[in-house]
C-alpha cells in the first residue's frame, strides 16, 4: 500500500512537471508542432505496456473468434485494411523509432460500433460499423488508421496510464472488444484519479487528439493517401445520427476546431501527398467524397 502511494505521489509530481514542460516546449517536426513525449510515461515501462496490450489483443481475438465476430482474412474489407496499413507503417518510425520493432497486426471485428483503435506495439483493430456507416474510401480509412496509430506513436496510452498512478495493465478479455477506444483499456481511463486536476486531464485529451489528427494525416499523406480525407471524414461523423456524435467522438472535442486545424496544416500535408503521387499540389484534383455531404 505504501509503495502504491509512493508511486501515485511520483506520478502526481511528474505530471505537474510534464505539464510545465509541455507549456514551455514544443517540437516542430515536418511542420507539425507537438509536445515532447511526457516524462511521466517512464513510470510504466514500455515492455510492460506492450506485453499487456498484446495479452489484451490476444484475448480480444480469441473472444471474437468464439463469438463469430472476427472477420476472416479472406474478406475484402480485411484485405483493404491490411493494404492501407502496409503502406502507412513504413512511415511511422519518423515519429517514434520504436515502431521499427513493433509486431504490427491488423484485424476487423464484426460490430456495429463506429470505432477503431491501435494498441501500444502496433495492434490495430477496426469495427465494421465505422467502415459501413461512414462508407469509408481508402483515403478516409487511412485517415482513421493514421489517427489511431499516431496515438500509439505518441505514447498517449502509456502517458495516461502513468498519470493515473497505475503501474500495470490487466487484460479485460471480452469486455475490451465492446469498448476499446484508441487502444486504451476503459478500466484504465476510468480510473484517472485526483493526481492531476480534471482540467489538466481534459487539456491533455485535446492535445492528444490534435496530435493524433495531424501526425496521422502526416503518415497517411506520405503513404500516398489524400490528407483532405480527414476533413471530409469529420464532416461525415458530424452528419452521422443527425448530428449526435457516435461513441467514437463522445469524449472528444468538437469537429469544427479539428477541421480548422487540419485545414491550417494543408500547406504542409498536401505537398507530402503530391510528392507521394509524383505530382505537384497545383495539379492535384479536388477531393471527392464517396457520399453526398449535407
């Protein structure tokens, strides 16, 4: 018990230091400003985080298979997902060198949830609901996948786990299949305590989402996927359920701010995409969604 309190105290102190550091320092990489990787994440060893994520992912796969919810590798949608991942993954180490050694996996779960995730270590999952309900193009699929991978690359889950004062993750088996968001066990995100103020936690969430949006579009654009798809994607999400946000968005900042941020970074993202396509920005055709947006 004393050890746990000591760890919690250390987490609180490091969280405070990390907040001050993030306010004073920003790293601009490829035209995108990101905060330095948090110092508090060292409270949770990378090996421990990845091992727990691997265990949780294995249990998810096993449970899904037992329930007939794991989509077969021969399915066209699984092939699409894996083809997108195969193009994006080579561009991930520029944001986190550890990604070179990740054991990447991509699977599709048969669920109506409008959701996707990437666990630490590169274990990716999509739910059929997000593909079917948003009628994703490959570019939009890449925007979502890039966003989820970016959360893992920037170690947001590891940072949040450290800030919650928890030094181990426990796989939750079948429960994770229905509620995994951004690759973080909900039992972990729900146990964030008073170690840091609620306002700070929310601010970190906004920072994390902004980083994931932009870093995700960076790696997608380098892979030859149109970054303008990110803007169209958020408009589709806003239109889903007549403006009521799906679960994917329920705990995250509104789309207008995110769309504006993406638009403000097209000057650095579009040249990456144009270069990958062997052309120039001026010669790029307009982006066209595969569904009409109201």
